[in-house]
C-alpha cells in the first residue's frame, strides 16, 4: 500500500521478519568472521559476501536453535563442485503442541538456512563449520551479539582515492548517502521539500559525513562503498509508525516489501546488475530521504515495492498496478513509463501462472499516472526523485486469497524473478511492455507518517 515495522514468534509475521533480516545479512548488510578455507584468488566483493553469508548463517542457526532446539547436519549432493548439501538432520522439537504458525516459521527458517549455506558452499568452494556455538538465546550465558562487518571488509576515508563513494552500507548494515568527508562542503539535505539546508555536525577526523535514514546529518568511521549502482530498490513503508497494509493472515506489508526487495536484489546481483536498497531493516525513512538516496547514487532507475489495500472486486487476473512519473518529472517521464510497462508485463504474466487465486482488481489497473487534484504526481516516491522512478503494487495484501499466496516462498521467488527480468530488459534493451493508460487516475493519498526514529549506524 503506497506512501501512507518486531518479531513475534508464533505469528505469521515472524517468518517474514526473520527471513528478511537474514537475507539482509546475506546480501551484505552485516557480516562476521568465521573459520573457512579459501581456494584461489577472490575479489574484495567475494570476501565481503563470504563474510556476510557466514554472519547470516551464525545468526540463523542461533535463532532456529533457540526457538526450536534443533541441530543440523550434512547430506551428500547439491553442489556442482562436489560439496554436500546442508540440511537439517532432525525435525524441530517443540515444547507443547506446535501451532500452524510455529510450523510455518520453522519451515521458513529451514528454507532460508539451506539457501544461505548452499549458496556459500557452491559459490566459493569453502567448507563451513556447521557446529552451533553455545549462546545466542535470550537469558543464556555467553550470548552472542548480532554480527557486525569483518573489519577487513570496510573502507575508511583514508583508504579511498578520488573522493568518497556516493553511498555506504554502514557497520550496522544501514544504507546511507554520503555527503562528504570531515569538514568538506556537502549538499543540503531534503526535509519534506528539497533544498532545505542542515547544519554540519561536529566534525571528527577521518569520518564520512552521511545522511541518516531520518534525514539528519551524522558521521561514520567506515563502511562498504556503494559505487556504480544502477538500480535502487525501495521496500515501501517501514518502522513501527508505518507498517502499511496488513493481511488477514497477519502478514504486514513492511515485512513483505522488505523480503521481496532483498529477493530482487539477489536476482539482480546474480545477473551482474549493481543495486542497493533504500532501507535494509525494520526502520522508517521519509520519502524525501529515500528519493535523495537514489539521486545521490546516480541510479538509472528507482523501483518502489508495495502491496495494495483495501480489497476491491474479485477477478481472474492479477490486479497489479504500476505508477509512473508524469509532468512533475518531465525528463524522467518517458523512461519511467517504459520501465513501468516492462514491470507490469513481466509481473502480471508471472503471477497469472499461480492457480486457484481469487485476485482483486480495479477497472483501470495497469500502468498509470496518478495525479492529485492539483495535477501533480500524487505519490512522493514518484514526484520527488530526479531519476526515472516507478511504484509497483504487486497485488492486494488485504485480499485473503492473495495474502495466502504472498506468504509463500514460491511467490517471493516468482515475483523477484519477474521484477529482475523487467529491470534487466529496461537497462539492456529498448524493449517496451504494457502501454500506459492514457487517462490518469485522480487521487489524493493520505500523507506518509512523519515520525522517524534514528537507528544506530555503527
């Protein structure tokens, strides 16, 4: 649900929160060192991914172990390089009778665990120590802290030649735009309207000046550079003040959007397309900051991921809607419309392959310009960015039938692949997709929540 964030084990919301946070770790928003044997030469990106996959593995094993009391083992097969596929060697042991939600959480954790470990083994030909270190459970002695980046994966201002990168993943895994280093000049930060200046923070020698997710100016000592980013993905909503739509099954939109966004990033990465996310966890960020992040990184496209509500009439076709830029972004309008057409075509064709889904749809569903009664683009993620931007409503989370689908691994896989297909075609071909509706929709959306809680950057 466009423009208007807690793990609750025993509810469907848990499975998305856990999976999203762990996929975030795997894709490079946190990392840790672990014992492994490398073979051959690897790039700095390989090493960073290796460390981040280890961190995700350690975190997931402890979450799973603490909740269900399970050990893991290895069985033969699964990797083309001969390594055995890792999987759980015994079922989870519950205290009392598990609910269907417990089982769903367990199954989700198993799936993510297997994907992470096998990706690691097959990608790098490394061995993984699968023993679970004691600790990591609330109330136990020697509890492990949340993993942070391996120090050798970070860069500091003094490590770089030719100026700072446009963006960073901070040591705590938060994506930020870089405004400068130390006392250098930097552009005004956005604050609802672009061009509102902010005082410089107290300068610390050898630190990056960054824009926080809430739009404040802060500094960090180091981070993973975001350079050459072609696509920015925006998981809509986020934080405790802006959860978006909620499905009849308890699935919250901000969790679903984040999970799908990381799956899209993973798909793009596998195709060699550099991409970044406006948010990497369960925190909020104003629309002006998200759009500025894409602009500062110089992305070629911004795709904001959403799931709609409330539910309208039932249809046998997906009610996917893609909102594109209008007169408020004249230079980007043609590119936005082409990107939107490709996304709508790929996503609707892919979702139509799911059987026995009672879709929700409105009459003008398609590729749309959505204007306010004043004639401007109604949604901030469309009107604010200078880069070509689109907002995708994949379907209706408030529709019981669609919500059940959205809570499945298969939906995430199919939707992510379709999204990546469209983005790849947009970047590398001149192909177009669904034609935009000639007549705009006139709509005045509610204002997005303005409250924002700062998150730790390191």
